[in-house]
C-alpha cells in the first residue's frame, strides 16, 4: 500500500443511551472497541490521527444520557486490516506481533 494520504475517510457511528453515569467512561471505551472490530471486519482500519468523537447529552425525561460515537477509518481491504493497527497521517502502523509462548521460538 503506497499512498494512504488521499484515501477517502469513512465515518463509522454508533448512537444509544447510557442509564448509569458511572459507566460512561467504561462503555465509551467498549463501544470504540466494538466499532473498531466492525470496521476491521469490513476491511477498514482506524485513522489514529483523528480521535474518536464521543458526545453525550443528558435526557431529563428518561434520566439517562444519549450518546453518539464517531470513529474514522480508511479502507485497506479485509486481509490487510488483519495486520494493520491503524493509519497515522501517511504512515501505516502495523499490529505488534504477540509475545505469547506460542509465537516465541523454542529454546533448547
């Protein structure tokens, strides 16, 4: 992949309601993770130079918080999205290889 600078940016969004204000931060991170997973399945990777946009608004009638989350991404293809963590302006940031035992060379 040579030039990611001029690839179109797509916005993935999620809207919903959070009923417990103590859970907003945890749910925000979980929703970002879920949207990112959905993007990767579709062949997109996040633009890590563009922060996710998370807006909340208190709804007095239901005593809850309505939220809208937007995460920005570019299309790289389903295969490439498996090994690309994201794109930072013009450079591709690869996913770091796992350091678990199954991937380490055997030592005799």
